[in-house]
C-alpha cells in the first residue's frame, strides 16, 4: 500500500482547562436516609391489584440495637402516631416504649412504668387521631384482665419527640366488665384497636382464647349484642387488631396461624387472609394507611423483641365473603361494678 498523502494531525495549541474553584450546586456528600426504605414497585402494586401478591412487602426493622440492648422487654401492643413520626408500644411487664420513625436506629425511649398505673400485663395500645396533636399527645392502653382480674382501659398523656427522652402518665381509667363476657377462666384481652374516635371513642377488643372481637366504648359500655366479630376466622390466639374506616375492615393478627385476617364488619364475614410473620410470638399489628407501612411487633421472650416494617398497599377486590360469618351472633356481658369517676372528659 502507498503511504497516505494526508498530513499528520498536529497537537492542539489550546490549553487544557484547569479545575474550577467555583462552588458547585451539587452536594459533595449524599444526604442521610433516615430509615431503610424499599419503595413498592409499580409491578408489585399491579400484582397486588390482581390478587397475585401479598399486599405487604418487608423492607426493614425498627430499633434493632434498642431491642438487643433491652432483651428483657416483651413487646405486645403497637400503634403508629397520626403524623407517622413514631410508634408507641406496651409490654407484658408494664413498660411503655416509643420508637423513632424518623431514624430507625436512634432516638428511642422506654419507661419502666407509667405514672398512675399499677401492675403489668399491658397488651394493647391505640391512638385516637381526634385526641392527639404533636403538642398534646394521648393514647389508650389496655390491661389484659382474665382469670377473674378485671380488664381495664387507661387513657394516658405522653411526651416524645425522638430525642431519646419521654414521659407518660395515666389520665383516667375504666373497667370493662360491663362491656365483655366474663373471663374468669380466660387468658384475657390480647388485641386492641380503634374503630371510631371521639367522645365516646369505640374500640375493637379481642379476647385471646376465643378469637372474638367486641366493640366497647371509652365509657366502658358494650356497643350491643350484635357488635361482635370472629376476628380469628374460627381460630384462637388473636393477638393484634387495627381498623380501616374507609373499607369498614377489621385487620387482625392470628398468632396460632401466623396469619392476617380481614373481616368485613358490615357483612360480618372474612374477605381475605394472608400468611405473614416468622412463626415467633407476633403480638402487635399496626398499619399506617396514609403512608403505606405495616408494622408487626414480635415478643422476643427474653431474646430481644422485633418490630418489622413492610411496605403496604390496600388490596382491591375484597368484595366477597370467603367463609361464613363467625359464631358471634350475640353474647352476654359479665356485669359488675366499674370504678367510679368521670371517664375521658
């Protein structure tokens, strides 16, 4: 081949640009993510809508180091603050725990006891959004009862801002003997959720050894003989409850089956169920409907409790009963003399 007559390119005489000393608008470090997140994908949401996937998807644990540092705590009831900033939990031994949701790893707080409450066996906690604000926080907690020990609801006032400090004290209390069947030989209340806020508020109270859930008021009264649901779908060991007002659905956790059951409270029948959990002692269920997060609390039985967080999307198509209504058509309340006092005013 003949050599090319094209000239060889000469090096450019333009100087190489020097790095600029001007400040850049881009941050030099990435912002800290306050908590682990795994945003639900469009594909996953589509599968849920088609009934081909569970409506929850695990993405992290809340307060892992806190629970390992406090292995003796036995987490039981759980609820989420209306603004999504923190979780409130109670324990079998009478403690109250606040978990910071702005940073899953720090800022948590625990009180060994709540002022004005004697004893332990606290099994549920729920928050009425109409009775809560960031400057004036309240919650309801329930004492288990059973074995001839009267189950009791407490209304508490508390303070917590995610800095590791907290306060809590009881405002008032009332027994539930006039609202529930007698429980002399029962394990007592194990699940507790809010159905309707206000004065009086209406709660959904689940009895562990029957799986039945009863509507009771903040005045210690039953909502009537028809206000009862088979929250366990024929199973015992119900241990968590929460309620969706838009769909009129009771969501309950059935520990004996490691299952979430959804009960249509208008038609009084189950419309869905899913397996969930680790097979450990799951004793608390809370769902942040607005932000799409489901929380499941596990009683560690001395090995460290766990609070798992799941992305959540409300399933479609829960329009038909999947089983017949439960055997909770009517019941008789136990009766008895409640504590005197003006409750929740």
